[in-house]
């Protein structure tokens, strides 16, 4: 499916795996989130209580302070 939004053409695609989605975001995060963004890749984050999680990534945008 191809559609137009504000003069820009987009195509809808479906991903077969979550890994495919992650790779697109990792390879295009500056396009998606802006030039003043950095991506911290997957790593274990632990709480002081000993619980942990591995987020898909953390993106920080310094321009919008988000």
C-alpha cells in the first residue's frame, strides 16, 4: 500500500520478526528521531532491588530535551 501525506510518499510494509523492526530503527534512528539524537543499544538495566530488564534501546534527543 502506497499513500501520500503532505506531499511525501510512504509505503506500508509488514515485518516478519521484531528483529527486522529493530534493525530498521537502529539503522535509521537519526532520520526517525532527528540529528541531535543518540541511540543507546540493548543492555541490561538493573534496579537496586536486583530486578533487571533489557530494553530494545534508549533514544535521547538533545534538541527537544526528550
